[in-house]
């Protein structure tokens, strides 16, 4: 399909929140299994960052962090795993690493939280979070985007551009503290990836894993 003249110029002027709305509309054209597969593809490169972490975060972990990531990959392939145990470890990584001042550990935290949110979409139910978050109804990803899909995309835009998460309005107000254009470039890149996924209709087996 040909691109209308001037479209590229208009797209480069699109704001962060407009990109989220565009991506949300695009994702709605995919069926639920395709949305999960597509979202996993957007997130997958970040999993290596989490898998490298082997620090023990609790006295009696059900899974190590590397094992949790490996089981997440199995779940994405349609294999049965203990999704509650995986989610619990990922949210523990997300929480513990978010409290560190090291920016690299914040990126690990954001990657783990994105993976946890994706797993909850796959399971189609509320999963067991780390005990430190018991009673806390907060989503593992920022709640500002228009849908569960784009809330993960919102976090991925900052994580994929190697930045600590900023709400886009804060990013506009404090440009010296972040690189909003870099996050927007990631949204544009993810839009291209989602568009390609929708055209190709890649086949995948993303059944809900055994509980």
C-alpha cells in the first residue's frame, strides 16, 4: 500500500500520547492471541537483561530469577508452567531493583515488571505477586496508557531506550532529566513492528499455561 505524500512528515510530529493511541487502535485489529505474541516480541530482547540477574532476593524463593525468565519463555511457547511462581519472582525483581539508585538496575526492574504484566495478560487472571506487594492493587506497569497492551508498550518505550520511566507530561516539563524524543522513536519503531505483525499474521501457539 502506498503511503500518502506528507504522511511521514506528519508522523514525525506525532506526540507521545498520540503514538500510544495510534498503537492502541492498531493492536485492537489483532486477535487476543496475536496481541500477546506481538507484545512478547516487543519485550523479548529485554529478557536477557533480567535473566542475567541471579541475586537472591528472599530467604526461600520458589524460583531463581534466571529460572523465572526461562519459564516465561516456555509460557510464551505454549508450555505449561507455574505462572504464579514466575509472576511472584518477576514482581520481586521489579520491586527490589526499583529501590536501587543504579539506573541499570532500574532498567532491570522495568523489564521484569513488563514481563510480569505480559504474563498476567496471558494467564487472564490476577496472579500471586511477591509478598512485599500483598494487598497492593497496583498494576506492575504505569497505568496511564489507554489499554493493558499500551500500558506495557508505554513502559517498553523508556526501557528499550535505556531510560528510567517518565510520564510523558513530566518528560515535557523536565526535558533535562530524560530524552523524550528517544522514547518516541521507540514508540515509532514498535508501531512498525506491530504493523508488520498485523500484515504477516505470524502463526504462534500462545495457549494459557497450566496453573
